[in-house]
C-alpha cells in the first residue's frame, strides 16, 4: 500500500473565507467531551459551523460537504444510527470523517469502522484518526466496570493498561489533516473535490477501504 506524505505546513488557526468557497458543516457525537473539543477546534480553525447531532439544530442535506465526528466506544462509532438515517444526504456530497479513540490508525480501527458504518460510506468518505482521552474519574459506573473487565481480558498489554488506567492523547495540532481536507474541499468548489477516499493521521495519507470514553 503506497503511503504519500502530506505537504508540510506550519499550523495556524487563521482561516480566510472566500465568497465562492463550498458551504460545509461539522456534525459530531460525543459522550465525555473529547470529540466535542476536537469539533470545536476544527470549527475555530476553519470557520465552519458545528452541530451536535442530538441537538437537531441543522440538516446535513443543507450543506455542500460534511465533516462528521464520532468517538469509538466499545469498538463502535456511537453515531452509526444517525449516519444511517441521513445516509442519502451524506453520500450525495464529499464527506470527511474524524474518529476519536485510544487507538492509532490501522487495521484494528478500520475494523471497528467497518462494523459501524455502511460499506458505501466507507468507500465514499475521507477518514482521519484522532486520539482522545479517557478520564477514569469521569466514567459512569457501568463504563468503569466494563472497561476494567475489558482491560483484564485484553491481550494487548498497552491497550489493557489504557483501559484500566485511562489515557490522554488530546492534541490540537493533530487536527491539521482535517483542516487540510476542508481547505481542499473549499478550494475545489465542487469540481472533482477529493475524488479518492483516504485515511489520514500524523501527516500521512493512504487509500481507504480497508475503546475509549470520548
């Protein structure tokens, strides 16, 4: 699989909105706040409006491109039902997905996405893997119990420690691949915008298709 390095850019939150840029929006789900924080950072960096999916403040069909954000909890994306309800609208326009979890980009995360989303969307979207936060003190009793059991049974010792002890990988700079995709979409203005689905993380891009409390 060919890995293509993204062009190096200095990170900046200055974003100029032109008159002819595509009209997009961020829709996200969040349980403990990490995904909401990433969505707000992306909104600050790009000027896009941001909506929690449970607030019912906007319709994804009203925008020319979408940025969707979801945590991965118990190996599933928590907004999968919302995506299926709006699938026709999502597939009708360029879509960027950012996931938030303790896992890095790779086969394990790809498998969780495959189990959560329709194949048609996976082929269509551009995915960026962001790493989140699990604060053990903020967990519900049920989540605390389930993650403790999962940690005891997990053969991946690093992942097991994170499930039992928590973790914090939140990094504002890591949204840069999402910001880059948004700028590409707006600059394309609907003409052959992001034609090939990709996975992106930490400055690399690769073709797509292929456990936390956030």
